[in-house]
C-alpha cells in the first residue's frame, strides 16, 4: 500500500539535520572569508542572527552565543564597509535593523550567561556610523516637548528594540560591571568585600545614566500601521527595562542604595515594573521582548499581595501566544527561586548577601546551577553532536 512507503518522522529529521549540516558548513566557510560582497555580508549576518534566535527559542537554556560570536564579526565587517561605501536605501535600513537585533541578543546573552567574562563592547561607539546625520551633524535625540518631531519628522519605532535602542548600550555596561564584580568576588572569596574605587566609580556612572535616561514622548514616534498602540506599549516596555536594570544594578552593588535598604528598593522597583508590564495586553506584539523584564521583576514577587499569581498568569498568557523554549525555562527559574526564598526565609536562614548577584537566593545562581549556557560549542562540534542525537534516538 502507499502507506507502506510513506516516509517516517525519523527520515524527515535526518534530512533536516543534513540540510542544517550543509548550511552550517557553507556559512562557516563564508564567515572565514574576509572579502564578501556587501549583499552577501548582510545575508550572512541575517542567517547567524536567525540561528541565534532559533537556538534560544528551541533550547531555552541557551542564548545562541556561538552564533552571536559570528554575528559580532559580521557586524564589524559590515560597519567597516559602510564607513567607506555607505549602504543606501533599503540596504541601509536592513543593516540598521540587523545591527539592532544583534545588540538586543548580545546584551541579553551577556546579562544572563556565565560565558564571555571578558567581553566588553562599546555599542554606542561601534554602532555610531548607523546614526542618521543631517548637514549640520548628528540627528538629535527626541525631546519630551516634541520639538524635534516638528522640524525633522517623527522617529521610526524599531521593530525589535521599540523605544529602547539608546538604553541597550547602558544595559551592556551593566553586564560588563556584573562580570567584573563577579570576577573580583571570586578572586577575593567574599561577596561583601568592598569594591575597589574604579569599580564603584563605574557603577555610579551607570546608575546616573539609568536614572537620567529618557526615551522621549509618544509624539516623537510615528505609529506603525499594523499595531497602532505599539508606541505607548513600547514606551512602557522601555521604562520596564530601565527599572529592572536598576534592580540588577542594586543587586550587583547594594551600596549604591546610598543608605537605603537595597532589598526594599529592589522590591519597589519590581512592583513598578510589573505594573508597567500589566499595562501591555498579551495581544500586543511588544510582549515578545518582555520575557527578560518579567523574569527579573517576577523573581522579586512576594507570596502576599497577589503578585505571584499575576506573574504565573502572565507567563501562561505569553506561552499561549508564543511557543518558544526560553519562556518555559524562565518561568521555571522564577518558580525555583520563589521556592528557595520561601524555604530559607521560613527557617530564618536568609541573609542580605544571599539576595545579591552571586548569592544563593538570586536568579543568576539558579541559572548557573542549571547550566544555563554551559559553554561554547563550535559549528562543527554542534553539527556532529546533533547527528549523533538523531542516529541514536
């Protein structure tokens, strides 16, 4: 019968892996070439970023770092080409979108991964060639009075970063600070050792940048045709990122609270962030970039006040909208952290240092124990690992 010769799911999986193997080999060869045509450069960059997204969505506990390393190289090459022979029209818009996608993925990977300890990228300097320029100099940032919009036209809302494109370079500096502080704490063997002056000065500058950062007013952005409410939700999401980054900063350097209780300050920021997230309906496309702030704010939700139930319902709604692996993993981290904190607090064993980054009651510790992004695997080793998994499954 015809069904006798119907291909099995196993054969489709094996065929898919062979295509993946061939594609990764071709991509690896392309990446090794230092003289790619401008169009091929953008195509390769789009491919590596797609792979990074797919890996984080599929594996859940991986951030696509292996592909992001290739993306860094390609972005640098593309910007070098752009400096000499500027991309024009649609190619320019493609390059800017891809560069912003890379920045988004790379910054979040640095914040949630134990890898790339010595990685410190100045995104503002690196991506500066992409900023639109007028005959009088760089395009100014939008102001709350909307004056810029009247004279120079409204700003386009970034498809992925929303209103946060100027905020992510600050987040990158927070990631750099986090890694430097962790290295210092591991070297000294103590979580509460006073930080050296250079690290404290770096942390204070970041705090000042976060406190004064302003995405502008709704009137400075043009509304996308397909989602007329996205600017308002985009501004709320941008503010949420700012709040949870301030939370993380206080957890890295509690002394930045300046005499106030850092834990109380973090709780207040978390409640404000959850309120902003609640203002965005699940139906909005903006929720795709709310996973990170929901995880950070949700971890601080107390067992009283209904916050935890709201967080669970929010995860449930997002999972129903987006079937991606990292949603399940992030919600599991939050649930595990709640369980640990409840147990330690009930026994009176929780200490203030336990809530700081590196402490046993912080989400970064749960991720480390669960081997979130356990290490780097090359294209070739990953390819053969997948083939072996298919053959023996």
